[in-house]
């Protein structure tokens, strides 16, 4: 993930971040199911998705503390 991606997450409104968080969580569950079935070759998506999810949660918690 690039630094510009991190900055763009910080500039997005709370509602949009929550939608993105929900979308990423669904993708993570879908990829886990694909992996268990043997249909997923690239397992690096797990690390990428988890990182994005944690980044969004961090931004949301920081925004909540500042309000």
C-alpha cells in the first residue's frame, strides 16, 4: 500500500470508510472460502486485506477520539 492510499483513507468520510471496511471484510471471508476449497493460488491477498482492514479501523478510531 502506498502512502497516498493511507492519506486518502484519512480524508474519506466516516460512512464511506465503514462501507469500505464491510466490503473488505466480505472479500476476506470469500477468499478464505476459496482457499479452503483449493481455488485460491495467491495467498498474499490475506495479508493485504488484513492490513487494509486494520488501517481503516485505525483511522476510524482516531477520528472518533478527535470528535
